C-alpha cells in the first residue's frame, strides 16, 4: 500500500494530461520567444559616456588646452556622477570625454553637459565658429560597419558632399546608429588665396579682404510685399556661390578704379582641409566609419543599415560605388553559431551518457525530454527579462545542460531503482519522486546559491555576468519544476521494470560500481590517510590560487584588427601619405587579410597629421591559418621595415573598457600638476618598460617633437602705430590659420569660405615681409616684419592631454605571448620603483587593466561569498551547522583540478576561469548532497554512521557518476572549441572539466571520511525522523 500524500509529483502523476499540456505551454512560450531574442556579442555593460568637441581652426594645442579645454573642464567637474574626465587638445580642436557611473542616466548626463557648455560659453574664445557640441558615444567601441564610397569620375569634394549629405545624414537617422566618422572627407569650400605682394602694392590688408567678403555675401531676411490680392516674398542675389562670382567682388577703390578680388587673390573651389585622405585598400575614396549608439543592438543596427543601402545607392550618380568594407556582425553571427553548435554537441553527449548508464530507451527519453523542455522554456524567461542571445547567455545555457540533467537523472534513477526492486510503474514513480524530492531541491537551491554573489558584483564585470547568472538560475529553476512534475508523470506512463537475463553480462555501470566498492572499503579502512589527502588537497588549492598567473578577459579573435600609425611629429602630409601607402602594401599582401581601410589627416578620432588609422578585416577563421593575435605578431616585423612610421595593431574586442581609442590593449595613465615633470618621467618610464620583454608595442601619446615657430611681437613698435597684439594675432590668423570667414547655404547644406595666403607664401618665414597692417593713427601701411619676427623653430607637443583637469600622458602596451596581465601589472609597478618616480607624478591603470585590478581585489571575496551562500542554504535545508561542512569539503579538490588544468593548458586565471570556479562550487557539492542525504535517512532508520555512509556511497554511486559525467560533457565542448569566439569560452570549460575530473576522483573517497570524522568530533546522536517532504 502506497502512503500517498498529495504532493506536486503525486498530483501530476494523477493528472498526466494537465501536466503534459502545461509543459507544452512552457515549450510553446520558449519557441515564440526564441526568434524575438536580439543577437549580441556580449550583454550591454557600457559606462554612460558623452564626448564633447570644440573647434577653433588654427589655434595651437596650448591655446586649445588653456582657453577651450580648461573652461569646459571647470564646469564639467561639477556634474554629479562623473567618474572620469579626459581631454585631448591638438591644432584647432579639443575633444573631451566624460564617463559617468553605471547608474547614471545618459539622458540626464546629456542635459547637464549641455547646461555646463552654456555656462562656460562666456569664457570661451569669441572667435570660435560654433559652440562646443556633444554626442553620446561608445568611445572605445569598435565600429560596427565601414562603408567605402568611391568614384573613378567624380572629384573628391563632390564625392565627399554626397557621402555627407545623402549617405551619412540618412544613415544617422536609423535607429541604433550613433557616430558616423567620414574619413578622408574633402568637404567642399570656397578658398580665397590672397597674394601678399599684390595686396601690399595696392595698399590693402588681409583684413580688408575678409571684411569685404563678410559684408557682401550674406543670407539675411528681406521680408515680403503685402499686396491687396497677394503676398510676394522678397529674394536677392546677396549670396555668392561660385568662385567666378567672388572674382568680381569689389574689395576697395584705388585712384577711383575698383579693386576686384581677382586682382589680389585667387579664388578656387577646394576642400575645407586639404590635408586628409582615405583609402579602401589601395583605392582612394571616402569611408563612413559607423558606430552604434550606447545600448543599441549591433546586429539589428547593421541589418537596418544594410536594408536602407539599396534605396540610398539608387539616389546616387551611377559613377559612385558604395561597398561594405568591414561588417563586424559577420563574426558575431559566426561566434553565436559556434556556441549553438557547442550546445547541440553538449546535449548529444549528455544523452549518450544517459543511454549508457540507464540502458533503457524510455528512461533516456524522459531525461532528454526534461532537458529539452527546460532549455527551450528558458528562452521565454530571457525574453521577459530583456536579455539577448549572446556569448555569455548561450554559455550559461550550455553549462546548464549538465545542471538540468542532474535533476532529471536523480529522479529517474531513483524511480528506476524502485522498478528494479519490483514496484509497479505508478508506485515506483510516486515513491521515487517523493523520496528524492528534498535532495533535488537541495542540489538545485545550493547551486543557485553559488550564483547569488555574481548578481552583486559591481562595475562592468557585474553587468556582464548578471545575464549569465540569471539565465543559468532561471534554467535551473525550470528544471527543478519539470523534473518533479513531468519526469515522474512520464515515468508512470512509460517506464518499465528492466528485464534481467540470467546469462547477461554486467553493464558498464555495474562493473564500475564493483571497482568503486572495493576501493571504498580500502579508503574507509585508512581514514587517516584519506583525511591527510584532503588536507594536502586544500593546501595545494590555496597555493595554486595564489601563484597561478592572473588575467582579465581572454584576448578574443573577432576577425577585426584596429591600427594607429605614428610618424615623426613634424612629418609633412605628403610624406605621411607615402608612408601609409607603403604600410598598406604590406597589409594587403598578407593572406589572412580580407579587406582593410586606412586614413590620414585630422578627422574623427584622429587629431594630428602625424597619426593615422587602419581598420583591418580578417578572413573567416576557417579560411586563414592564424588567429588575430598571431597575425599581428607575424606582420609586425614587416611593418617595422618602413622607416619613419610605426603601425600599432591590436585585436578588436567585444568588450573594451578604454575611455577612448587606444594604440594597444592596455593603458596606464600618468598625471602631474607640472607638465615638464610629467613629460620627463613619462619618457623615462617608457624607456624602462621597453627594456622589459613582457611588454609589446609600448608607446605614449606625448608627441613632443612637433615643430613650433614662435613669433616675437615688438609691443613698443606696435604701440607707436596704434596697433595691439590682438591686431597682429588677427593678421596672422588671416594669413596662416585657414580662417573660416564666411559661409554660404544651399537647400541641403552649408559650406565655408576660407581665407589664407597663397600657397607659395604661407609656408615661408619671409612672408612676414610681404603683408601689412594699417595703422589706425596715421592710416599708413605698416609691414608686419616691422612689428614681429620669427624665432628659431623649437619643439613642442602636437597634442596636450588632461585627466581630471591635470596634465596627463597615456602609455599603451600589449603583452608578449604567455605573459599574464597580473604579471605585467607587477612588472610595471616594479619599473616605477626602480626609476625612482616621484610622488608628484601619479600613475594608475585605465580601462581593462583598471578593471582587472578591481576584479583581482574582489576575487577572494567573491569565492568566499559563494561558499557562504551555499553553506547558509544547506544549513537551512538540513537544519544543521555540521552537515554543510561535509558537503563543502568536496570543493578544494575541484578548485585544485581547475587550477591544474588551466596551468597545464597555459591559460591565465581570468574572469571566465573565475566564473568556472564559482560554477564548480555549485556543481561539485552535489556529490556530497547525494551521499549525506541518503546517509542521514539511513541513520534515522537505525544504521550506524559507518554503515549509513557506506550504503549511501554504494546506492548513490550511479547518479553521482551520471550527473558528474553530464556536467563534464556539457563543459567539454566549451573546453575543446576552436571556432569564432572560442577564446572567451575555453577558460570556463577548462576550469569546469579540470575541477570535475579531480573532484570526482577524490571526493568519492574523502567525503565519507570527512562525514565520519565530523560525526565523531561532534558526537552527534542519531537524529529523529524529519517530517516528510512531499513533492
């Protein structure tokens, strides 16, 4: 007679139709949700970041830093929630990057930034063409798409106009599109190139030319004629659009005759900046480098752009070609496909293990059904929580395959045992599910407890793994419900008692059990030895953690490589172009390269002519013989053969925590209140680090070799003519600053009119002798050479960086193969001490290295928190302070196994390996739970502790082996994977596989000994029977 209590399992067995239909509803919800889940490389985990840009054409880096950056920084520093403020000032431009706490709304931050700009506007230079502008950005994010726009027939200025007005503006309106940088853009402009000697001969100044153009080419309101029966809008020919129209412009009169602009200047249609150029491979053109908005989904954004391109191309002239040069979503899709294949392989391996041990088709299908339902239903919860299908959530599902099967195995195996004992199908299902329900809950809830600390991790790492932890947790919760409802229901309907043949050979499970039983007796007979083995394992695990090299995130092979070039600070534009072409030939010749783009000149994130950019797309992994990192190592020696220029390459990453574009993977910042001191010690530290083999591609951003020609103004001489230094500055700006003196508007755009000296004169110091200022006292013409002189050129910075309003320098570096980030941090700090860097120069890591330091400090606390959470859950479930210790004693061997496997395979102890270790805390203690739960029940039945634990080990051996193999085989494809994105997944799989192998070999023998030792230590009497838990 079955003692039936109306628990969940019994109710489901009595109502199979309802159970199956409710389960089908779960599956249906998951199937509906799956195609609606967005695709992404990783969960969204970006710092809210705003970039502010300001221009003052012709202003030196020092002027931009002091008169533009500093007033803005003073106002921005008062914005609450800002964690970092950096600025970089170069010739005519300043870029400030403001990073806020993760909890700060970027929309709120944007409003506060705009208010700060308005407040600072009164302290900015009056001749700035426009107020500073801001945009929401992912400053360190790789572009999601690069489009090449080229034409064999169209001039560069006209091509650039189409790229800006038609393509860039339309694409920027697409949802998800953020910043669009147009590299190589030759924006149309009217350039007025004045001849200094012709002006001098007529008695005119550059100021006369400027004022004439400003006063005679306007676009102002005129009004309308209001008649009795109609209204007519007034229009005039007040704007000038063509160079020929400017030629006829009257600048002044000489002896009663008009002096036209063409008499003193050459007016041409050119570009705003003649010193920019971009290429798609070796073909000149214009490139659109497209980044996404913060929080936007990469795949969906690129899909929208691709859908819009055919319509936009149809609006372009036939000679204009638009090509997708680089598409990051190709590798993202390939990476996710690899994870999906890994998931499929893991499922097949786990099902094969079930078939091997259960040796019954119906039992195997029941376990497989629970697995399928749990995984599919988890997609519905992911959709409700707003998650995406990304590398981490899919890895969580892959790992969950082993967890999910654990619950089903324990239930089905216990039912199978009752069937073997002769119980009927329904009776076995009710007994089996009822007896094992508490164990299933204990296993699952203690496993979930290990994930709890991940939910409270701070910073970007916490944001990344929140989706991982919740996806795994939700899948486990679903599996608990399905294992205790669907599994016993299907077992009552379809599982039959196994048929035993007299001459049948023992199965694999029986033979393995016999081997274990013999060795278990030996272990219990030598308990001191086994306890000593446990102590040694614990000590080795702690020592292994202390000494293993530690890293942050593995360097991924995303198929995308970013490059920054640096030439001599005083390099000419023509030389820079030639050097870039030489580098491009080497890149194009490498068989791993699929496509690439490069640019020189001031555009986008590039602030000086001495720097350029490379974007390189590698072929799919199955079509090349090297990884992205190996490609960089292979091509580096060839690139170094080009004299006078260095190309710094780094593999593009799905997660990049830098506050801006960087030459290498890792950054170290130095700052001081004294610029000269900063420069001195930055150079010393750079030179020291270059002697350490662990560092590769080391550089700093000082660029102190720029040529500065100082003009010494004679204030006394100027005062005699009624002139001021401001008048001299204005004259110099007119001559040499590519000054934007006016603009003209069309229906769709507006363009600048630029004043400058004739090209033959503006590059010579002697040109001071050729142009004049008019004295306000006498009206006579005063040669500028009488008021100022050129000094001998000196060196100075091409750009000036600030960090938190202090002068700063950024060091960038990659690591040599086999060097862990933790080792590099120690080496860098040691180098600082060896050179005796003073306390007045403050240094700290930034980006990934900074996040690594934070995570390294929190790692022991994270592991401890997971242990405490598991202990608390087990203590509550068992109403005991002691038994959780027995269960947790299984963990040191798992930690040791994980560390040994990572060390053997040359892997750092990275964040992914740490997550694997946390997972082991949840997985491995299952062995202890299965043993202890049965042993306690046996002691309540009157057995001694020795008899109880022995029987528990033998009885629960098969589910222990099956669940461990399921978890191991679920992680094995992650460990062995070599497809796109495998670098991110491998450390987690290695840690789990290594931990399970070692723990399984040891805990089957050490756990019974620890149980008996604690029983004797605390002299625990046989506990009273616990109230029945019905499920």
